[in-house]
């Protein structure tokens, strides 16, 4: 209890704690709760805190070769491979939506119901935190993401494919405009994602420290 009080004391005094340290503390607390089975945590806070950790690279997940191996393992029905690769990804990044979803699928097929329910709850919680951040219909109401991989995971979850992607500057900051197509009926639309947190993270990586978003 004393340790928890100390954590909250520091969170209330940002002037005395480096931003990265404060976010690391917040992320570690939320992650520990989630790993303990509490799937009612604030997934948006978890993602945002991760994006503000020292060394966080918002493009790393998209370029991770393990993700490609995971997709191939799913395609070839290599269940053991999916479990191994998904766990490797989750070990590095517990906010990876695809890894949790893939692991949930395999665990369900193997009859490991309790573990499958947990993994699916994590994947859905992460997706829900993106969905509730906006409506994606305009640059001003863009979904907020912490990495490009989240854009593709989210769009995949609603059954559309990316046809074209462009970066625009909106009043709220940089926004990704993704033209997507529904393969079921050919309908096209543009979905907008606020990528300001990606730019902030890259600025910190390059040494141009910026104040984290509230």
C-alpha cells in the first residue's frame, strides 16, 4: 500500500519527476494489473503511457519481421508457431493487437477457454480504446493511435483494406488519411487517424524533447 501511495505522490508532482519516468511508472502499474487478469483497466491510458516511454518507436511494430512470420504461421495453420511467435511479440509489446487476437484464436481452437477469453479481452480492449477516441470520419474527429501498426490492426478488425495512405496537416496536428475499400461490396471511404503521438515519440527519439500529451 505504501508503494502505491508513493507512486501516486510522484504522479501528482510532474515537475519533480521526468516525464518518461512518470509514464514508465503509469505503464508498469497498468500492465501489472492487466497481467494479473484485470481486463477492466483503462486501455487508452495503457497505450498512451507506452507511447511516452523513453525509446518508444512508433514504427517498430510495423517493421517487425516476427509479425510477418506470425501472419504466415496463421496462413499455414501452424498453431505451435502462432503461439510461439505471438508470445514473442507480446513479450516485447503487450499492446500489440494482432498478437493477442492470433493467440486467442489458437487457444480457443485448443480448448484453452480461460486463456483465450483473456487474450481476446485484451485485443478487444485495445481496439475499443482506439474506437472510442474519435469516429475517424473527419480530420477533426480522427481516431488517436500510437503507432502505424494500430491503424492497420483497427482497419482489419472492421473488415476493410487500405488502398491509399497520405499524411495531412489538420488543425489538431498531423493526421493520416487512409482510403479504404470494403472487399465485400467495393465501397470506398477515407478513415482518419491522429498521429500526433507518433510525431511526439519520434521527436523524443531524435533528441528534441517535447512535453507529453495530457
